[in-house]
């Protein structure tokens, strides 16, 4: 690959009219962002409260459900990314799949939750995995083209971040739904019809139908209103059929992309502990095993997280335009690392509200992460085009999407066996032995802090700076013209 770094680019942060994405198009793209959040993180967030706390499946069985679905993503995502890259239609490479995929995903989502009552543990596992595979196959048809589309909307380094900012705002709002799900599912209206007891399982049946409607309505909008800018370029139109295995090999040999993936694995490994393992620390150590109170605290935390995230998205966007995306991501990661270190002192039964302080820093950190990462991916695509002469957004989106989901689920996979290692038993409720609670707190502190330190070290090696990115673009336009 030609090295762009020796060239000096004195470009300003002013975005030219031809690179600007009108706000209505940013909105049409970003408003579908909640589909991604709801489709993936509802199940991830509710899995342990539903399957372990209520149905008393062993934590390891819950981890098997989550990991099985992520392993399936490892097959489906790259194939769909490859199909999308090789598609040529009058409507583009991405838009037909976005339209059809949203409808199929909405139709299949509720089936995950409507398992018959009275099934045995492994029967429940089999049902959720089976219908989960069907749903996530349909979701992948939508998700890979949708994520690829962001990388094609503008060639400008900073405008990419602005597009990602609109999506980030919409996804932060969707996070409210995720945070409310457990509490909503426990409302009396969803109580078990036989026993009258509040039931997460029964509540999620009906909540899933509403979520399915949201997926279908919001999911089709980018297909209708967003143009594929790069599709009309000669680079794409003259591009031959991309070989699946060759494409994956080239993608996995892109150094900036590998660094970004490795950073993501450790960042999300650390933070996913908060969502799974951390919920047990909050519920059983801080709140004495009170589900109802814990679900209310989750709502408080969700509001704080969302408020911090929404307020800091525009701040991080402006900061990145002055110091670059990599340095901005350093700041975001540092905030989450501070939160991890704080957990040992902020999780106290005598001061339960103190644990909400952690959510402030996590919300702030995630605002930077979800803003920077998609925009940095688009810069990686340019570096790949300079090296290979191809635009393979689908391949990069697919592999990164799988890494993203796998990273979260590694945390959830660890959480299950780790809970069992601490001696935790769901049937004991709030009567867990003191030694068990101590072990839970140690894991909650040590694992996130170690993982986030490694993430920061990895990020230092990411090579794409604002000048580096602009000079890649200069060389690309000299070779194949503007898009």
C-alpha cells in the first residue's frame, strides 16, 4: 500500500458542499439505528434475569444460548457482507436487502420469546437457539447492508462522524427501551395468568411484538430515502466479483482494522461485565436480592446513561474535529476505565444510589465509543481501497459486526461460569453467603479494569490520524477520481 503519511495536508475542518450529507438523509439513516440496538441487546440484556433468575437455568446454559447465536453470526455475517458487496441491482447493492431484511426480522423476532410453558431446561435452550438462528439470519440480511451504507454516505473524515452522531443519538434513545424491558416485563399486567406472580417470561412475549413492529417500520427507511453514493462510481461498477475467502483474508490483513477489532474486544469485554455480572452484584449484594427494586434501579441507570450519552455525543463530535478520532476515543475509554475502578467503592448496601455514579462515566464513555468506531471504520475502508483497489464495505461491516457482538458475549460467557465459580445459587435469592458476595465484587472490579487497560494500549497503535486519512483520500481521488 502506498504510504500516505509523508504528505502534509493542511486541510481545515470545513466540509465542502459536495461532501455534505443533508440532515434529512442523516436522519433517514440514523433513525434506523434503534433496530440494531433492539435486535441484539434486548436478548443480551434480559437473558440472565429471565432464564437464570426466573426460570433458574444454570448460568452456563444461559451463556450457551448467547454464544451459540454469536457463533451463528460468525457464519451468517461474512456471507451476507460478501453477498451485499457482489450485488448489482437498479436500486443499489445495499438498499434491497435493507428493505426485505427489516420486514423479515420483524416477523421472526417474537418467536424467540413464545416458547411453551413447562419446557425443560434444555428444551428452552433448544427453542431459543433455534428460533434465534432464524431471527438473526433475517436480521443479518438487514444489518450488514445497513452498516455498510454508513461507510458510503460521504468521503469526508469529519462528515462521517456527523452522520454517526445522528445514528448515535437514535441508538441512545433506543437504549432506554432496553433498560426498561426488565421493569416493563415485571408489570402486573404481564403477571403469570395461573399464579398471578410477576413474570419476565410472560411480559417479554408481548413486549417482543411491539419491538417487532418498531424493527419493521424504522428498518425500511434507509432503503427508501438514502442513496448509495459509491455505487455509481467506476470503482464499484467496474469491480469484479469479490471472492469470499480472498475478501476475508484481505480484510483480516488490514492492520488498522485488526487493531480496531482487538481494541473493541477488550473494551466490550470489560463493559459487558457491567450488564451481566454487574447486575448480580447490584441485585444481590447492594439490594439484597430484590428483583423489583433492582429493575427500578436499572431504569434510573438507563435514564442517567442516556442523558450522559445524548449530552456528550455533540461534545465528542466537536472534540474529534479538533484532536482526531483516536485521541477522542482515548478520552472515552479513560472515562469507562475510571468507572470500572470506582465500582469497588461505589457498590455499597448502605448507599445503594451511589452505584448510579458509575453509570455517568459509562454513558459518557459509550457516547465516544459509538460515535468514533463507525466513523473510524469508514476511514479503514479508504485505506483498504488504496491497498486493494476495491470497495468492500460489506466484508468489513460483517467481520466487525461479528467481533462487536462476540466481544459483548465473551463477557456474558465469562459471567455464567464465573457466577458458578463464586458459589452463587439463584435459588438462595438474597441469602447468598458473604464469601460469595465478596467473590462477585472482586470479579466485577478486576476483569473490567484489566480489559480496559489492554484496550487503551491497543488503541495507541491505531495509525489513522486526520492527516493520514485526508492524504489517503487525496491519493484515491488522484487514481480513480472523486465520488
